[in-house]
């Protein structure tokens, strides 16, 4: 393990190492670079794609463009020079030479790049989307759209402002043929109206360990560039993935836990089934970080309840296994990561892969849809780019924004919550049958993981009323609303050199 840095040493090293990145966004972002001088583009030529953030998800995107007809990979970007070199070598093995960039802004100056695929940590998604649009590039941005509600809105408005550019959000369930067929089945009325929708993320998340202070950043990482619009603080984690990569998901400065990481996919499907285009009337959350004495901040167990006029949406996160000593996870009606749409006369099960099965009230299977379609989402982006038609793209940025906001709202209630005994929580939710049932199953789950629910406190968040039009918290009291709206998951504009531009209100 690297020796920890003092805060003074850390800030000095980061600022010196990333000094070049603190300049303002260059004026001529469309200027042609030497790396792109010999590339040409036109209506009948390939769409030239750059992938940004290539350690994990981005590596998968790279492989997509190795063989995709009508598109080719021409550049990659990552703040980690070691990973950048590895991925360039991966591409070379496929016979593809790519330009490499540490600084995203330098990539945007490359006129040989037509479109960018953004697969960086969450805190970069909105700003990178906006900068790409300003540079005249088309954008595929991974989920979730934003780290906070305000910056997500700016990305949506920027997409409207630069309406000639194409934007595709990485909510790939929108490309599932099976989900669409299941929706048609529901609308036929054969199993009645929807009574509730439940999103599930039961996904094992092991402890990331505990450090004894700030950790040194590997020399290959330009930490100033990696941090971008987030607060520049030394990493306080150093698990199997090191002090920087992946485990940022479990820290509020960069991520939002599994409801924002994996859960955004299922949240989007759940809201899609409800046919609700905006935010709910209210939200509250229950949860905690149980059974793991580590550095992570986000809950590994969470129930968020969203009040919609059509029907309630309940979201459940579990990071612990079925029981102590096991690796297998719990399931709810056969789903671990998926969506259950409860109807008057049965239910629909949407799997993580985007397949669908429909059951009657007795559990008899009525229909199964297994054509899939998730793999076509990335190709759909290229189709939209070639057509120069935003309506072709299935992953609309506004849908991604609204579904991402549900994740943020659930987490804001959690962050404003107070620790209570499990009997006190049970009493507080006694009048809500759906939440009571979900909490009861959660307590059984915790008991199975050797957690004493009689003495271990549970966080009970306040019931927040939502100003859907204003995308902010309205109540229950002015004091709670003010505290909620000051939360970094509602609004953070970014630090110097990485400030998110304001597009809301522009003509």
C-alpha cells in the first residue's frame, strides 16, 4: 500500500501534475489537430468515434466499434496514462490505430472525431456532454446522466440548444423489444391495471476495506483531470481496485451507491411502465450501511418509495448476500436485478437482460419474450447520427435525466434521515402496506446476515414533497426543503476550471 499523503502534499502534487488542465475550455474547439489532419468525413463515410473513460465500461464500448458497420474507433481518452496505453495496445491487436488523449478538452479539438462515447465516472457525465455539444460532437453518454439534478438539467437544455447534434443516453432497456411487447400486453388489460412497480438491485457488494487516512494517487493518474467538477480531495479508499478506480461509486462526491450505479437501469424501466414522464409527488427512503465496517459512504441496503399518481414505485437495494457465508443473493419473485410490475390480476418480470415474462395471480406463466434488443442500443446511436435525426435515438436524454433524478431524490431523503430503531421505523411506516411489507422482508434479510436488528439503528429519511416543475424539494417544511436543496445531489456547479455551464433559460 502506498504511504498516505498529507493534505498539503496531496494538493501540491495534484495541482502541479494537473496544472495544464486548469485552463479554460479552449476557444476553437473545432480546430483540427495534427492527429486528425488526414481523416476525412462525409455522408457516406464511417462515423468516427472516440471513447472517453476506457478502464471498464468504456473498454466494452471500444470493442463495439472494432467491428460496427458504419462506424470506427479513432480515439480514446482517459486520465490514467497506464490504462490509456493498455487500451491503445488492445486496439492495435485488432489492427486499429487510435489517437490517445489524457485531457478530454484536447480530444474535443480533434476535428477527426465526429462523436464521443462518455463512459467516465458519474461526476463527469453532464459536463462532458455539454462540452462535446459545444464542440460540435454527437454524444453517447452512459448512465446515470448526472451526479446531481441541476447539472443534469443543464445537459438536457444544452442538447436542446445544440439541436443539430445527436445525443443518446445509455439507458439501453429503451431498445428492448421484449419490454415493449410486455407493455403492449399490460395495455391490453389482460391482467388488469398496474397497482405498483418495484425496481430491484440485489447485487453483492463486498467491503472495500478501511484506510487510516488519505491515500497516495498512482503516478499514472492525473488526479486533477480525473476529479474534474467534483471537489478535489485525496482518496480515502484503497481496496482491491486501488485508491481511485471503481470504488468511487460508494462516495457521495462522485457517485450515489447502487441505486445510481446499477439501479438507474431498473428505475428507468419502472417509470417507463408507469407512463409517468416527470418526477413524483413525494419520496422517502429507509436504509443503512450494514455488516461492512469500511470506508464507503453510501448505503448497501436501501428502500426508496416514490408517490406517482398512476401507482407507487418502490426501489430496493441490497448489497449483502442471501445469508452469512453465502455468495448467492436474495430474489423477489425470481428477480435479483430487475423490475416487477404488479397488476390487479398478475405481474410482469423484467430481467436485467431486458427480457420479459408475464404471470397471472396464481403464478402461471402467460407469456415470455426473449428476443432481447439491448445490444442494438449502441448501433441505434450510430443510426441516429447517420440519419442526423434525434427521433431515431431511443435513449432520449430527458428520459435519462428524469430517471436519474429519482435516484438522486431517494438518496437525498436518505442523507437527510435520522437513525431510528427498527421498531420505531416500523411504527412510522405502519400505514403504508407496501413499504411495511418491503421493510419486513429487509429486516429478515438483515437477520439472515447476522445483524441484530434489535440494536442496530436504521436511517429513516423524511417524506420529501417534490416540486416537479422546478426539480427541487418543496417540503414538508421550509427548513427541511432548504436543507435538501442545499445537498450536493440537488445542485453542485463544479470547481474552477470545471464549472458546469448554465443552459437552462437560454433561447
